[in-house]
């Protein structure tokens, strides 16, 4: 049996998810790993591998820049050492969430995302109408030295005591945001500079 990759913040993430359905951890990835992942994302972008993201899935997929303007490419196992290290870490988080919260998460899929200056992603939920496998969203940001005046916040729409309250989270390099995909509406606000991330989903098995 192989060892689970662990992280000192996993317990806090579990507690946050259990209590309020979302978690944010500022110092999740070490700086060198964040830098290497950012370099890989930029290199893929330079090679023209990132493509305009679509909304929906299967035959219903369409690119609509009035809804989302990011460009993406999936991270697959075996593409790079730093990518594999990240996937191993997220698999550790998957197993921890299963052990603690019995979520029955079967796999993790993630893509690099680059939002050019001015690009945004309008308010949405991360669950498709015809596919309910996406269960927990996990984002890590890859931006060095992000400042509030750069904009580009992830805006969460939280429900508190029957009222909605928005919470803005800056895409600071090395930080992690995790939330229940079906429950938390969110959007990406436009930024004045390029905004890089790895966006992923822990999925349950489908009912096929
Ligand atoms: C998404 C998304 C948020 C972010 O890709 O579905 O909501 O902060 N991304 O990049
Ligand atoms: Mn989303």
C-alpha cells in the first residue's frame, strides 16, 4: 500500500468544510512549488496550449466570453514532476476528506487557468445540470506578489442566517480555496494583470 501524502493544514480544511462548507488556507503550497507550477502554466500558454474555456459539458459545450474569459489546459499525470507532486498532494487531501467526512470522492481532475487582464467568470455553481459528480472544488493560485489593487478576486456568495453575504478572496500565490461545489455560488472579478491558477474538482463516481 502506498503512503498517503499529508499536509499540516488538511485537518483545518476538513473542519472548515464540515462547519461552513468552505476553507481558505494562505500558505498551502511552498513558494518554490508555486513558482514551478506558475512557470509550467506560462510555458503552456506560450506554446499556445491553453484554449478558451467552454461552459457546460459534452455536446452542450460552448465558449462564451461574456460569461467566462479564461483559457485552460488540463493537468494530467506524468506531464511534469511538479505537476505529479501537486496531484499526489491533492490525492492525499481526497483520501483525508473521505476518511473524515465520508464524501466518497473517487478522483480529482484539474486544469491550469489563465485569465488575461480584464477577463472574468460570471456568477455560477461548479456543478453541471446533467452531471453531479463534481463535489468539492479546490483552487490554488499561482500569482507572485498579488496586490488588492490588481483586482481579480474570487467572490464567494455565502449564506449566513438566511441572508447572502459576499466574501472576496485575492488570488495570492500559494493559497488554497476549497468549497462544496454544488452549494456555493461564486464568480471571478476582472483583474488588471494576468491571473494564474490550478482549478480542480474532487468527484464522486457517476451513476452509470
Ligand atoms: C472556475 C472558477 C475560480 C477562480 O474555474 O470554475 O470558479 O478563482 N474559478 O479561479
Ligand atoms: Mn467555478
